[in-house]
C-alpha cells in the first residue's frame, strides 16, 4: 500500500518529469529514497542531447552503485513517474536496488503512445517483473497516472 509520504515522492517524480519536458526531453523523473525516508538523489530524463541511455532510473542505479553499500541499496526504494524500461530495470537489478514504486505502467505508456499516434520505442516494452522477477514493485497509481499521461500527450 502506498502511503502519503510515498505519494509525495511520486508527485516529485512528476515534477521532475515536467522539468524534463520543459527542457525538451521525454517526461520521466525519478527519486531514490533510503530506508529511513531520506531522499538520496533525484534525476530527470536527459535524452534530448542524443544519448538515449540518459534515463533517470539508469542514472540513479549508477549513483547508488557508487555511493551506497549493497545493504543500503537493497533497503532503498526508487520512485518514478513511469515503470522502468528493460534497460533501467536491468540496471536496477544488477546494482541490487530494492523496491520500485511507479505512477504509470509500461503498458499504459504503450497504450498512450498508440492513442497519440506516436512512434513505438525501439525496444520491447516489458514489465519490470520480466527483467527482475523477484523485485518488490508497486504501481501504477491511478490518481497520478492521468498527470503522467498529460505530460506524454504534451511531448
């Protein structure tokens, strides 16, 4: 169950996704939170410069690998505006991060892109569980998904 503090983290992710959109990037934002509730790092999508791997979830996985012990990584939570893509899910799993909470799912994104007549991504859209089967995840969050959809519509 997602509590009010976790909803605040997800709302921050949507703010970061909005910042990404305003900068000309795809609208995704993520926040890494330690087991004690401390926000450890934030990131937004930065693919607009041409490096399509500059996803916020991937950046947080790299940050965690450099700055956290394996035990702290396993106890942390990544909050994100959209469910991890396969690349980001793999990075999350490889560095041993803990739980993921997302506002909107990959399936929702695929439906929205089709609805908007946008091009599909160049990789298969898969749920996180297909990449990291034993990872605890929560999402989507219906009350926030429409905000995320609006950001993708604007993009």
